């Protein structure tokens, strides 16, 4: 499978033959007679042209255009689903276009991607999918490219996804990774990285890839110093499987709940909650009075940790290097009982003294390969080189976290990526760096800190999975400093 499909970062190229100036004209026209499809198209445009984040852009579009209920759900599935499947849809479209792909105007290709997603991944009847997509093309780009879009989509509609997989994907028996990459719309390098972590259990790899293509549920976290999960359940949510603070919102907007509006609860994946719970449960020697969240932005874990610290009389320092993200942390902690302590600080060159904290959590910047289901465009934006570029930062953050904790205290190393380089690779390098600094650490059994969660790793590392746990693929290691 092509490792670099034309994805969300592709830029404008030569216009489609026959499209003329219509394909190049501004897409900012009047509101659509089909507002859900127009919102999905404008989402693709923002992601491709401005590198916008889909999970931030689409809610704004839905609000601005007053889309709710079924229309909002349709726009979400169409927009997010198309972004997830960029690479596969581009290969199908290329097979249906009788000219090089770079000769198709990017705005026209966005329209075609939306049509392909409706034909191959949604329940939209083929005639309706083609007709509505052609109408969208006329409205957004003018009549010029409409005939081209109609002809291409009729070719796409000649087979279903299984048929296109049989025609275009590498043979399953001879190149399983590439076959699954096409069938489940993941770059092949990501498929192979997942397979390495899952011991090449290809049935489980395929289950993970399929889970990545299912939209994540809206999960809330009750902040224990301000709210109980029972209050969220009374407001219409349902309890999560394992986090004692989690609740799933089956429908509606989180901001409709008074607990969310007041800051007593916030949106937070259950996996993110569980690593915070495990971190707080790790046994330490000596006092348990001062905690550090060294990479606290945007503040979800910090708000939960603050509540847990308050319950045992401890204090939390939340640090974030980017000032605007530090302000988000401050907002998450606003209104929390007890003193809150938020600083804009670089945890690789920290202002705090060494050996000061009883607990240090470092949730490092990473590729985010464990959160692909909630960040639909991310899989096509990331490249293999990104893993190596982040390694030095992750290593520096972990070694400084070990320096910040006192002997007898613990460090939680967390990343939302299961990639071996970002997980055990960083830990192996950190052991060597820590030893050179004359400190000593032991690994605790992280899965044992969450005994109620099944299949979370054989120890000492905790690994959560979308297909096993319905969470992001969070990795955690817990280190106790002994010297």
C-alpha cells in the first residue's frame, strides 16, 4: 500500500480538465440546501488547507449552522469517516479516474472522497449518494466539474468495499499487513507497528484497526472534589466499565449538563481516567503530600488528580510548557476547592528543585497513535519519522521526572501511543540515563494497580486498547525511585 496517500495536508494542484475556473472559485458560498453534506465538505477543506483539527472544527461548524440531531450525526459520520479513510478512498478514486491524480483539483477530490465514503461505508443508497454529491459539487464549485464527479462516482458505485478490496488491495495471503492497511484505512507503517506490539496476532490487529474506525463515545469524568459519578448518571449518563469517575453520555452535548458547565465534570476518555487512578494508587514509601503533573495541558488529568490529591490532603502542582495550554489547565481547575497551583514551565528544564515531589506524572507528547478513533485525520498526518523526532523529548521529560521525585516516591510515565519506540524504547533509554545520574528506580506492576481491568498487560507495563477496553490505547509504566 502506498505509504503516503494524498491526505489532509495535500495542497492545491492543477485543476481538473474541463472544470475551468469553476473548480477554482471560492467555496464560501451561501448556506446549503443540504447543510449536513456542506458542513462535512467545509470540514475537509479546513483540514486540508489550514491543517485544522477536525475534532475542534466540526463542533464549531455544527453550532454555526444550527445542525442538531440526525443532521449533526450525518455530518459527523460523513466528515470524520471520510477523513479516517482518506488513503483507501484515494486509491479507489485513482482507479476510477483516467488521468493522474495530481491533475484533479483538490476541492474536486474532496467532493469525490465524500461521495466515495457514502457509497462504500455508509448506508446511503447509491443513487442518492451520487445525486446528492453532484448537487454539492454544483453548489460549492459550480457546474463545471459536476459531470466529472458524476462519472467517477458511478464507477465507484460499481463495487462495494469488499469488491474494491479484492481488486486493489495486496493479496491477504502474501502481504497481510498491506491488505489490512487498505481494507481498514490505516497507513501500512502503523499497521506493522501495531502488529509488533500485539505479537503478530493478526486477528487482534484487525480487531484493533476496526475499532479505530468506530467513533469514540463521549465520556465524562466526575472530578471527585466537586462531583460524583452518580450525579452524572442522574443527569442521563451511564457508568463506564472500570473508572469509578467515568460516565458515558449517550446523546446530546456535554455542555448541556450542569456539572460540565460548572467544571465539576469534564470530557475525558476512560483510559485517561484509568492511568490517573493507577498513578494515584501506586504505593510509595513515606509522606504523600506533594504531587506534580509535569505535562498537564489541556487539564483533564490535572483536574482529576487535583480531586484525588485533595481527598488525601495532598497538593498538586500542574505544569505546562505552552502558556495558552497552561491557561486551559487553569480553566479546568477553576472553581476547584482548595489551593490550585498552575505554572507555565518547561519540565525538561524545570524551575522546581530536585527530589521535591512524592508523585510525578509525565504524560508525554507523542504521535497519538492510540487515539486515532477520536482524531480522524491524524493517521494520515503522522509519518514514521515523527516517532524518532519525539524520542529525545520523551526521554528528557522522563529523566527529569525521576530527578524531581524523592527516593521512595513514584513516577508515572504515560503516553497515548502503543508504539514500542515511544513506550519501552524510552524506558530502556531512561534506565541508562538515570543510572548515569546515580539514581535508581524499580518498575512497579502497573496492571496490578487496576486489578478490575482485564487484559491490561502482563506487567510491569499497563497497555489499554480500543478493541479490548473501549478506551484510547494508553500506555503506562510506574517507576519507584529507590535512591
